[in-house]
């Protein structure tokens, strides 16, 4: 009888797993349909009302689906002092831990937040550093629901202005594009070192990503490109990692994974080959998140240099 009961329990578990798998498959299929429907809508309106379509696409692609903050993240934030970073129409939150003589600034990526830097904070010598981490507008503890490269640039510059002078800026994903854009506009930014993690090759890579995900037409992308150029202070084609690495005079460490599907490695590999003076650390299998002890230690070692 006991064997029969155990067999029935295993059968029941198997059925639940199959149902969950089937349900997950349906949700993924529906998600793809919705995404492609959005792309179809943007492609259609790009033909009928190109200016309206470009403006709508720009605002849509800048809409943030805020990621949650874990219990560990909340506890991490409670240890910090929060400073409000006010912009013209947006606001960010700058977290501060400690009061050491050297100041470092962490910048998260799209739909992430400052809790991602907890492993790095745990490895830092607290008596040596004052640690800052910026929650970009629409992310983490910051208000709002919109973010684009121009807004991000303004938030980063306001954070650095608040800090005064930064020993090392550590960025992940989209924040590197915003930081590079800021540097290309003003290379006198008071930062001694940069760490660039999981960066896109430039704004064109961002366009390519949305084009592939949404199935956008060339006309739609062209209209969107023109809209972006009305928002940025320099042409978007100039906002590239290559331009930043060629012009930067401070030490830079680039960290990237060969299997990164969000910001592909091949363009980064080409950029690094043109700039042999730039230090790099290439991983395999960590993908875009780059969450691993080897990365944490590499970053801390570069900060301590």
C-alpha cells in the first residue's frame, strides 16, 4: 500500500510539472505575440505618421518595468544614507555607505538597481572607501517610469557633482553607454578610473537590439534614429564604446562575457583589438549578468590599484 501511495504521489507531481511547463510555454508564446504586435503597430504607423510613430516608439522603448528589490537589497539600502538627485523632470536616488577618503560610484543597467552591487560592497575595505550607488530614474528607490540615455547622463553627472570627485566609476550594461556619452561631451569629468562591464558597442547596438526583438522595419528604425538625435546633445552615431576608449585618458578595465546574448562580445572584441592599452577581463559562461566571485575580485583589485 505504501508503494502505491508513493507512486501516486510521484505521478501527481509529474502532472503538476507538466501543467506548469505547458502554462509557461503558453505565456512565452503570448509574450512573443504581444511583442511582435507592438512591432507591427510601430511599423505601420511609421508609414502613415512617421513623426508621431517615432515619438511614440521613443517613449515606449524608454518605459521602465521596474525590477523588484529583494529582502537582502532592502537591508542593504537601510544601511545607507539616501540623497535625492533632482533633474528637470526626473529624479534619482544616490545611496551612500561609509565615509572613507576614496570615493567610488556604482551604476546599474536597464531595469536593474543598486542592490546588484552588494557582493562588491562586501569585499571592499570600508575604512578606505566611501561607496556610492545610483538608482537611475525609474529604477530601484527612484521615482518615475521613464529612462533614456539623455536622462541617465543627466543623473550620472548630477551624482558626480554631488560626490565632488570619484576615484572609480563601475558601470554595468546601459549605464556604460550613458557614462561614455557623458565623457564624450565633457572629458574633464572628475573620475580617476573606469570599469566597464557588459557594455553595448554603442547606440547603434541598442537600435539593433530593439529591431531584432520587435521586428522593426528599416523605416521605423530610421525614424526612431532621427528622434533620438533631437534628444541627445551629440549625434547618436558618435556615442560608441570605441570612441570612448580612444579618447579616455584615465585607466579603464573592460569586463565582458563571450556568451553575452544581450550585448554580444564580437563587437567588443573588435573594439579592444583597436585599443591594446585598455585592460580587459573576458569570461566564459557568465553571460550578461557577470555574477561570479572571479569578477567581483577582479573589480575590487582594479579599484584598489
